[in-house]
């Protein structure tokens, strides 16, 4: 199947992300990060992109970019290729560095744009690379909060919007903190805010774009593949919001009644297993976030996720019902009204 063309045109805004292949580091040293930014600045000076917010972490990066002339793909192709070649030369390494085509999501509303800024600022906190917003040295938040920064960082919209949100006449670090930095460390609402804003945006390229609009059988096949992987992997990029999963689960149990699975000689609530398993795979939540959502420990969250994956492989009824739940959640998340689908068993 051919690649879906990017929704890139003059003046469009994008949330751009990529990761190292097999979760390997993209930036092992400050020099690696500086070289990546230098390549990005070259594309800024050539007029292909504007950088409004960014954060470089060890294994991945997040960028809020505006595409003035509709050449986002060419800009990011050059940045990634030049960074990869330099990284490999320094280490006498051969082969791919990034996992593939970069992910970009069209940011087509002010609310979504604000959510992306907050999400980018909080990524170093979630990765335990900083304890407060603005502390991470390879992120744009420190420039907005400290009142300085490089010339290539386009500050106009962020500073103007901070004044709009706070009712101030002039921009200051305090205005930025009030507008974009109000959530505390460990507060997971930034992801929910990002996903809710994404739900209201147009569908675009996605790392799991084949799932969106796919039949429940294809969703189930993807879930079984995930179930066969060890759970030690980090969560992937979110394609669904936790709220959509919870709404879909409530609708499922209201329509089909209690969801029970056999675990040894005991009967367990299958929906409890599925809710955490889907929050891990579709929503990209960490074990810490899942532990908080279920009011338990990391060990309990891990046990429920492992149980869900075990049932996906060994219990066809659970796999079919979970695939219907995931399908309904994806439809809710991307603005479609879920069609009533009868449970295969009744």
C-alpha cells in the first residue's frame, strides 16, 4: 500500500516526531543534539520551516513546526539524513539510525497548537530528564521562561498567545508559566489534553494509521501481535485517548453485560484487563500513569496488562470482545460514531 501524502501546504502547522531505530539513542552527547539543531536551523534559514517549540530527548524528538512554503518533508529529510550520517561517522557505525519516515500530525486549531506546546514542554519530565518545566537544556521552554533564546526560534505566536491567555499587555516568563506551565510533575492531563485536541483535528498520517477505520478483525490481529511481544518495551506514540477507551468500555458493558474471563479457577473482570492493556498499547501510557489510573501499584498494572495479553492469545472470546472495544475507541477518538456491532457470542 502506498504512503498517504502528508497534509502539507504553505502556512500549515505540524507536530513532528521521530525515534531511534529499535529504541536506540538518537542523541548520545550534547554534540549530537547541537548538530541536529544546526541542521534544523539550516532549513529555517532556507525558509522551509519555522520552529515554535521543541524538545530533544535521548531516544526521540518533538517539534512544533510551521511550514511556510509546503516543504516540510524535504526539510525533515535533509535534517534526519545529515544527522544520521554525522552520527554514524563519529562512531564508525553503519545502518539506519531513525526508525523510518518521520511522524507528523497536522495541527489545525489554536487549541491543538497550545496542547502540543504543553505536551512538548512536559516530555522531559516524563522521561525523568528534568524535574520542572524549563529545566531541560534541549527544550524551547527554557528560552521562553528565561527571557532569551536563539534567533532561529520563532517566538511570535507563543508570546502573543501567552498574552492572550493571561490578559497581559506584554510578554514575560510569568505569562508563559501561567499560560503553558500550570500542570505539576506527574500530572497526566497534558496527554489527555493533547489527545482531546487531536480528536477534533483532521485525520492524518499516524504510526498506526492502518488501524484507524480498519475492521475489528484487523484490529484483533494487531493486538495479538502486540501480545506476543515482551511487555518491557516502552509505550508507543498515542493514537487514542484514555477517555475514548473508558467510554467505549462503558458502552460495551452496558450493551453486552458483564465481561468475565477465567483465570485458573477464578472468574475475573475481563474489562479491567482490557482497559489497561488498551491504555498501554493505544494510548501510550506508562506503567506509572496506568498504576495511578487503576488506583494500584506498578506491579498490579503490569499484572493486568500481562493478563490481557495472555487472554488475547488463549481466549478467543476475550480477543474478539477486546478488538470490538479497541475499534469503538478508535472511532470515538477520531470523530466517528461507533456502529453498533453485535458480540460474536450473542
